[in-house]
């Protein structure tokens, strides 16, 4: 009997908010611990990534960190499934923003802001909070398989007030550029710590080469919108804030401004230089809370298949040549 993953996700979104929070969190922790104990491919990949973030850890410490990371990862799904049942006041109480004034200043002046995000914490809760408290959110989502899962995620995120563009549908970058140049401003957050195309940028991340998305830097340069590295991490709630939030876990969002590229940098190098700049800012937050980095995939170049990576770089070079010739 084949499991209908789309139906399972739909069921979870419709009913999870009816389950008591402690039961949901307990089930998530149990699922995370079982997955961690089985030590499958995803957990081993997670540990390999975390070892680059915290090379000073011994094997036992790394295993403890990966367990905490799996619990953080499963917490995201439980929170996503139950978020539709949260009130606006609960959403507001769960989020603490650091560096928000700079974002609000740009938005108040009618300028859009581009955010370079990592797969950290709960970006859906952050998007719901930003839509309520800062500005309208437009972002891009990867098409997931099976299609029913993507459709459920799309309905969920649009229900939170965000506008979602599907990666690969038409000219997504052109539409993002239109949004970033619009006079009413807004926020364009882009998950970018993993390249999902063949147009990514190779950067230094914790002393290793990694491949990340070019989108945030390219969009910032093309539109003139300021770029911020953005880290979303979990924090324990206590006292009045915990009572208002209705949960022991909240989010800290760090908005870290990225310096514009110097005019002396050649045009062909600007995207790479600006990408390295936001990666450096994000890495500081990753080192502080590595357990909230939900990266169970290959992101470092030395982990990629050499032949496939060489082919990817060839295709990117061919595209660059066609763009320069046009």
C-alpha cells in the first residue's frame, strides 16, 4: 500500500492545531530521537555539515549536537502544521527581532528589502510575523514532490499572507525584480544557503568551499534594494511572553545589514563578492546556533559528485557566455 504523502500533509494541517501542544512537541521529539538513533543518510549528512560549523567538537559532542538539530528540525514541522490555529497575538509574542529598525526605515521610505536566509528555525512563522508587523512578503518556494505536498505548502503560506512564486515557473527573477522596484516597498526573503539551480555561487563557508544561491545578491544589485543576511533561530520563552505565545519556544530573527559592493569591484565579480559578504554574516549566526540549521543535504563542494558538479559548472559557463553575447 502506497502512502499518500499529500493527503497526510493535508490531514496534519487541518487537525494538528486541535492536538494539545505538549502532546505535539512530545511526538516531534520522539520522532526526532528515533530518526537520530537510526543514523540514516540524512542524519549522517547533517552531522557532516555540523562538523564544518563546529570543528572543535569531538565525536560524542557532535552526536549530541545532531540530536538537538533533529529535534529543531521536527519542531519546525509540528509548528508549521499547527500555525494555522495560532492567533495574531500568539504569533507576535513568539518572535523577537534584532536589527529591525533598519528594515523598517527602508520600508518607510518606500524601498523593498532583500533578505538572504538560511534553512534555519521556522521561516514560515517568521514570514507570518513579518507580514503582520513589517511589510508584505514575497518569496520563492521550491516545487516539492509529490505535487500535492507543494500545493499544501502553497495554500498554507498564502493563508499566512505571503505571496509565493514557484521556482522554475516562468521568469521568477523578473517578477522579483518588479516587486523589489515597486514604490510601496516590501520584503523579499530568499532561502539561499543551498543552490537549487546551476547558476549558484561558490563561496567560503567555515573554511570550506560551498555552493549557495546567487539570487539575493543578484536581486539586490539589479534593483538597488538593500541586502540583509537573516538568521532565524529558536529561543526558550519564559514568563509573560511564554503565556501570550502559548508555547515554550519562540524565534529570534537577526537582520544583519550587508555592505554594498564597492564601485571598484568589476561588474562580473559583484554577485560573487556580495554573496560572500552575506554568507560571512550568516555564518556568524550559524556558529552561534548550529542546532537550528536544518541542512540535511549536500551544500559543501567536497561532498558533491565531482562529475555532476563539473557538468553544472559547464552549463553555468555556457549560459554566462550566451548572456554576454546577447
